[in-house]
C-alpha cells in the first residue's frame, strides 16, 4: 500500500513546486494541471528505456513510456526487474489562471 502512494505524492509535490515557480515569475498567467488517467491491463514503466520529454509552461517534463508486461515486457528487451508496475498514466495540461478581483 505504501509503495502505491509514493508516485502520486511525489508527482503532486513536484507539480506544486513547478506552479510556485510559475507564480513567482509574475509574467506567467498559467499553471500546470496533473491529469491522471486509469490504465486497464498490466502496464509498467521501464527504468532502463529512455523517456521522451515535453515542454509545458517553460518546464521540460519527462513522460513515462508505458510498457505492456505479463511475465516479460512486450515492449522492450529489458529485464523484467527493471519495470515498475503502474495503474494510471499521468498527463499534463497547461491552464490559464483566472484573474482575481
């Protein structure tokens, strides 16, 4: 149970820090919203394979490459022990902050 909470907590803290930085840079009127999506099936993140990066609100964010895993990975040839099973995919969305009166 504890291990299943580590990833969401770290992602939330990381995103909070990004948004604090954006808020402190008074020129930014945007923030980053986390958009988790439930995954059906046995999916994992490979700790060995390179990840793609996307740029959102001046931040480069490494995107998790999802691999299909049963007894072995169907996406790469890396050792199964290098795969971390997940139950959600995390996407990011740039949102406009509304002006406060």
